[in-house]
């Protein structure tokens, strides 16, 4: 599984919806798939499964809003 | 002089900002003249009582020492204890300003805007802890951010890195004209909200309620609706002024309101009402609390963790408004509403009993509106008189 697939898998698990694996440019906040609580879960999973540490204050809803954007941001932090 | 409370204030501001606007339209850097404007306006705001002025100066120096000291420390080490101690010290003046009046001690700790300024300072410490602020910051950067006069008295609460981006930006003439246009628009919206609608609701309706209402119940009911509307128009009006003046100064301060009375549920409401405050609590209290619980594996139950987070957030938000019974009850009330909604939302996700469709959206909005208005009724203190 490549990096992008892994990230999408984590997002899908946290959102409890596989739609994020198909629609990579969907705004997951606007779609109501994720809230602040789930956001924290996402960050914990990134750390545990991908070993990437994303500080809460780094997670800006305007730049981490779609699966593609999240993959890009994580690539920057890797 | 209280900011945005009199026409004199606007006239002084208008004259002081003429060169700012001219320089901006010509595409010149705003920084040097704007520092001058800031000092003059701060002097006007804090000139009334000398006590408030000295408290402000002492507060600013304390925060500067804490922030600069912590950044220097964080470049070498990263102990959690030091972070918590520094954060506590940063919040201490605010705590004192809330507690001292209750102990009937002379309240030297307080001054206009302390609640808002504290949040800006603590935020810098938290972002330093998270490794997002790595370089030492200059006294100029910190003071200009913390004491940015358009938003000094009641927010909006900006974030340092966002503010800094705007502050360093050299606006092209076209960009600045756009900014100026939006800013002036907001200021006129502020006049409409605060001095026309808000003022009218208060003067012609709330103050005449004794004649309008025919029973105790209708009196309180009408007070609940009218006070809620008044609160919105007064505060949204103030915010429009603060954001509008910020724009003219070349800083895009965040918004505080996004049509709060059409919220579909209580969670939606807190994404639309006093946003810069609720987002602050969301990012720096709720999310950090949840993260800590999950990472240390202290609590596993999803529902329990999020509900404890909401209770913590809203009780803190309540006391932040002041250590008075109405604010504590207001906080507890919203904690209850949020946890209640949290249970309902989870239950409904499974059972899908709450119908969807346009009609139900209207029903949801009406229910939320009443829940929210009852909250403001508690907040007003009227039921406890």
C-alpha cells in the first residue's frame, strides 16, 4: 500500500465512511464527515499508524479540508 | 474613552486614518505611520483612569517576559511542566482580575480588554510549545499583535501567525482599495447594527417592556427574545467596527458571526456565534483535552471523552465572562445542551429517526433558536434578580 492509500485508509476509518477514498477533493468538514473530536482522532492515528506528528495548532481547517490536501500536508511534514 | 461608543471616537479615528488610507492607496508600506496611530488611539482609550493604564503596561511587560523567555527555553528544551507553569503565569492576571472583586479587594489587576489580551498571549505560548513558533519574536511584533487597538476591547481574538502574515504584507494599490472598500462597508454595517437596530431594540422595546407586556410570563418571554436580538446586533455591530478598522489598517481580523440565528443545532450555533472565542476554546481547550486523554490512554470511551471536553470548555467559557452566577449557569446550560446533543447525534446516526428535508430543517432552526435565546436569557442575569 503506498503512502496515499494508507492516509486515505486512516481518514476513512476516522470518518466511518469510505466515500473519502473515492472523492479526494471533497471538503470533509462541509460534508459533516468530521468534527473537532474526530479531528483529534485523526491526529492520534497519523501519529500511531504513520508515525507523523501533527500538532493540533498546525491543523488548520482551511488547509486540511480535503483528502488530497491532507495527503499533501502530511507529505510536507514527513 | 470606550472604543466605538461615541461619534467623537469615530471622528478622531477618521482623521487619524486619512494618511493610512492615502498611503495604502498609493501602495506604500503602512507600518510606520500605523504604529503612530496605534499609540495615539491607545492613549485616548486608556487616558481616563491612570490605574487601567498602569495595569495594561504591567500586564504587557509580564506577557513579553513570559513569551520571550519561553521561546528561548523552548529552543533548547521542551518539558511539559515548564509549559504548564508558563501558561498558568500568563493566565494569572486574568484570574486575579476575576477573583479580586469577589474578595472585595481593590481590583488593580483589571483593565479594559484583559480577557481578550490574555488569550492572544497564551496562544503564542501554546504555539511555541507545539513548535510552530520557532524564532524569537521581537518586542515590536508581540506588542503590536497583543495591543492591536481596533480589536483591543472585545476582540475578535486573532491568531499570531495569521496576524503576522498580514502585518508583513505590502498591499498592492488594487488589493488595498479592495480591503478599504470592505472595511468601510463593515463600518457602515456596524452603524446600522449597533446604533440603529441594537439601540432601537433596547430603547423602544426592552426599556418599555413594562407597558408592552401584560403579565409576568409575557414580560420575561418578550425580554428573552428582545435581549437575544439586542445582544447580537450590539456585539455584531461592535465586531463590524473592529474588523472594519482592522481592514483599513491592513489586517484582516477574523469574523465573529456567521448568521447565528439560522443554526440547525447547538453545535452548528457554536460555529456561528462569537466564533473567534469559540474556536479558541475548541482549538486550545477541547481538542487538547481530547488529545491528551487519547494519547495517554487515560479514557477510552468516545462519548465520555467528548462530553467531558464539552463540560470543561463551556464551564471555562462561562467563568471567563465573569465570576457571577448567571455566567456560571450559562456555561453549565450550554455544557448540558452540547452533551445532550452529542448523545442525540450519536443515537440518530444509528437509528436515523430524525427525518430530513426542508420542513425538518426549519423545525431544527426554530428549536435551536429557542434553546439559544433561553441561554441568553440566563446570560442576561434577569432570572436571578
